[in-house]
């Protein structure tokens, strides 16, 4: 791998792309240290010490600590991700957007422009809600229109700038730009999490006991990473045979292929959807200064907060985990159903003279694809649930208090693998041995 990196840097084009990405990542981390003008930068640091609001811990992990410092990148790239998901879902419901999606390059450009406008609108809405909701609680030292406007403008501009950075990485660098922004933010939190694990479980113990605990922690992290690797790369290949036909005086066709169905077809989308929905009531309560409400409303907020799951002193709150698992599985099926259409796949195979061996073309093929898809999605959703729940268990049962979870690990692994594959393709074109072949 290191030899390939050295060879990659010998090629001017590849070296330029890699250095451009590294430069942009440095800019992102520098921006995450710049506080928004006119705010109390200690507000969220104190807030996180006094509250276990899962929603904001989740956001803080995605912003690389920029949220608790309330930097100009406090919203990170999350408005763009949200708007992209919304547009993708709306293409199913709105025929006009569906036409744009099928309209080639021009249609994709229009969808990209709509996504950008929605990103700015979402960032504006979120920044106004945060400035007003937390400004009255002490975030803004002096509440007036000018100070609120400065905070809103800084947060909105920061999110829009990160969107631009992601697009520039796509055009001039290597890898997916938006994923790179998330990757560097998540990776920046890992050293602090490792220090937290050391202080909670290893520090102050005897050498033998401390070493044993350290090995157990490393083994658990490696086991989760291995599960994520398997989940990310596993796929079910459905064989497809194409019949021979005459074209002029030649017999063409007769070759075989396959339809690769990824086990984790929806990626991290189910976890993001489930976490966002379950954390939404807590965010609203925080904006309304109702974090310590009692009665049934307080019990509901406690159940929905993943920070309370697996708490040995109150296992009742872990009921929320059941709802979380159900939502992850539901969104895995839902998202896959709108991104993979068995009827369309079966029709395309039939038009090209293809068929699945042993399965009749038409409705029988559609039914077969649906049955295989349901089986594969369930396995993927089960694996995704395991990866997501393991960090919750250790945070709750052992008070690990780390920010990275299943979502973070899946993003880290998938982004690194995709980037390596892209660099590998560049190297293979130039007859160099790639990363993944070593």
C-alpha cells in the first residue's frame, strides 16, 4: 500500500488530485476551529456536560467537534445530505423530477441546482432555529436583530461553503467530496474518543488489568470494523443468461452475466433516517427550553434518547431501542424499494433477450427478484442493526462516552474503500499495481 502511494505521487495528475483533496481537508479543519462572531463559545461545551441529548451528540460527531465550539461549520454538510435525500425521495412522488432524473446530463444538472437551493434553504432554517432557540438560553451574549443575523449568515454561509468544497473535490480531486467532508470530521474525533476510553477503562488500573482491558477494547473495535467490511462488500449475484439471435449473417449473444445485489443496499441511510426521526422531539424540546420536562412527555423523551439506552439504573428507557431497530429495518426496505425496481429490471432483461436460468421471463422473474431482494435486505438490515447497537450498548452499559458509532464506522470504511478503488483505477490505467490487489 505504501509503495503504491509512493508510485501514485510520482504521477503528476494523480499527485495533483491527492494534494488538492488534502488541501481542502485542511481548510475544513481550520474552518471548524473558527467560532461564529458574537457567540458564547463555551455555551455548548457546558450544554453537553449537563445534558445527554443524543441528537446534538450525533451532530457534533458529524461536524468534527465544530458544533460544541459553535464554529462557522457548525451545521457541517448535513443540510446538503438532507436535501439530497429529500430530492431523491421526491423523484418517486413527482413525475417532473422523475423526468429530470431520466433526462441524462441536462436533467441531472437541474436536479443538482434544485438540491443546492434546498440546501441553502435548510441551512437558513436550521441556523435561524438555533440562533433564536439557543440565543435566548445564553448562546448569544446580547440578543438583538444584528447579532442574530450575523449568526444566521455565518452558519448558512459555512454550510454552503462546505457544499462547494465537496463539489470541488468531485471535480478536481479524488473520491466523493461530500463523503470526504464527513470522513475528515469523523476521523478528527477519534483521538479524543480513544483518550476517553483510556481514561475510563485503562488509566489507574494495574499493568496486567489495564493491558487486558486495552486488548478487549481493540478487539471490539476491530470486530465491528470487520463486520462493517463484510457488510459493505457482501452481495448476492443473480445469474443472467442471454439467448443467441441473428444479426445479419452473424449469431450474436449467448453470453452470461449477473445482477449484483448488495446486501447493504441502502448504506447508512436507514440509520440516519431512524436517528433523525427519534432525535427530532429532543431537538424541539431543547429549542423550547423543555429539556427537564416531567410526566409522560419526559418519559417519551428519555425513551427516544439513545444516551439512556442500556442504562443499568433504568432499563425501561431501553424500550426505545426496539423502536429504533424497527425503524432501521423499515427504512432499509423503504429506501431499497425506491432505488431498485424489480419490474424495471425484469423488463430490461426481457428486451435484451436475457433471462434467469430456471425462471420464466415476465411476472415470474419479478416475483423471483422480489423474494431474493426481501431476503437480502433483511440480512443487510440485521447486520446494520448490529453495527449500530454495539456502540449504544457500550456507551450505556459501560459508560464509554464515545462519539463515534455504527454510522461513523460505516462511513469511514465505505469512503476509504471507494477512494482506494478510484485511485486503484487511475493506477491500473498506468500499469501500476493497485491498493486492493496487494
